[in-house]
């Protein structure tokens, strides 16, 4: 099951992450879209996400851009603030390495990955982390390979607990590295329960209002969709409602996907106006399908992005087709 993803397109740093200044403008476009995820930690600002539940096995997919010839952590996984292990890139041999929480090197890969300053570019990594006190497994796959570049089996559970978070990039020092299209799967559910593969994100913004509603209020003017269609996100433009049951729907341009769609992800930034909760949903074939209730914060801060994942089309119960173009909506509860 998909438990977290970030396409980098909010364009501002910390909304999706528990600790961080993650999404920022990039000197060149991200792998997809206009923005990437800043993997250069400076002091306390870095891109760590706590998932809200604990896991013994997770699969990650990400695009990485090594911006400088500097040793770097690529991914670190955690139990709260306790580091459990990491994947790193070694500048001297250009290889990927597996480390335990004690900083002990356990395995080194054979794939050579150059940084941008030496002719490298964006590349994809898939990483599996299985926690066990004797037969745990950590694997790294490079650029869509079905076999691992580097694998280590052993005590991957040094603190005797499960993981509930991960960090992209370094937590100290500016390395100039960037990420894009970050996906995290666990092993539950019928979809997205193993290796993600090379996943791409295609971000779409509202282009009009849908047939569901139009009962919310815009900060100015009469249109609703054009108050929230900007990139990067701006707190100056918004829609809101103070009435339970009000819905506001949005339409989108036809999808531009090629290949298999593994999930529809809805992202909204919300804060409390009055008592504050909303539902995120989609309208398909004249029927609305709402998420569970999402609590709102009182200010726009870390964690104020609301995410809802639909791995199957709720109207058909099967995988999404590239011909489908659902409308999204927000419902005040």
C-alpha cells in the first residue's frame, strides 16, 4: 500500500515533512515538473518524514541528482529520533553503500554513479528495508534493474524496534543534492505492496469548477479554481467554507500519462477557519467518493498538506485507466 509520496511540486519547503525545508526552487527543473526536493541539509533543516504508523518492511523509490562531489546520505530510516540505518554515496569510488545505525559500513555496491559536476544526471533508486534482528535485508536497485546493486543481510534491527520515518539527504552540511518523485510502499494491501519500480509523478492543477457544488467562498472574485491553481503554492489565494456539508469541486485537464497509473494522489493545503476538518474526494460518473475526515491545523506549517491516495478507481474497483479524468473536491465537515 502506498503510504507516502512527494512529487516536489508544492514549491515551498516544509509542508509535507515533519522536519524540513524539503521542496524548493531548483536552478534547473526537477526530474518532473518545475520543482525538486532539496536534499541539502543545513543545520536543523532537512527532509525527514514520520509516517504515523510503524513498519518492519518498506520499499522506496526516488530520483536523485548528485549536485556535487561530496559524500552523502541518500536515505536514512528511523524509529522516532533513533537512526536505524542508511544508504550513502561515496564520492571516492562513486558507489552506493549500506550502513547500520552505528555508522558501520556493511556492504558496497558496484554500480558507478557520477555526480552532475562529472557528467552525471538524474537517476532512480529503489530501496528495500526489511527489519529483523538476524535475517533482515537491505537492498538497493539502480535505474530500474530487477536485481540489486548492493544487498546486505543481517541484524537490521539494532534498537529492537520498528521504523516510522525516513529522511532524504544529509542532516548536516550543504551537498547540493536534490530528489524528485519520492514514493514509499509498505507490504500491505493489493496494490503498491512491493518494489515500486521507476515511478513518475505528473502533477495537474485545477482548470475549472466541477458539477459538485460551488458552495465555497473564494478570497476574492467569483471563480474558485483559479484561486488555487498556482505554482508555487501561495497562501494569498484560497477558498473556504464555514458550513458543514459544503463541497467545492474542481476539474482538470485531460491526463498526460503513458503506461500504468498506480495511484491517484490528492494534495491540498488547509488551515482552520472555524472548527476545522475536511474530506478530500473525487467525482466519477456523477458519484462522489470521499476520504476519511482530515483534521486541519490553525496555521500553515509543517504537516499542513492533506494527502489522500486512491490506488484503485472507487467506481470500478480496479486499476486506473489513462482515459479516466476524475474531478476532485473538498468537503467541509
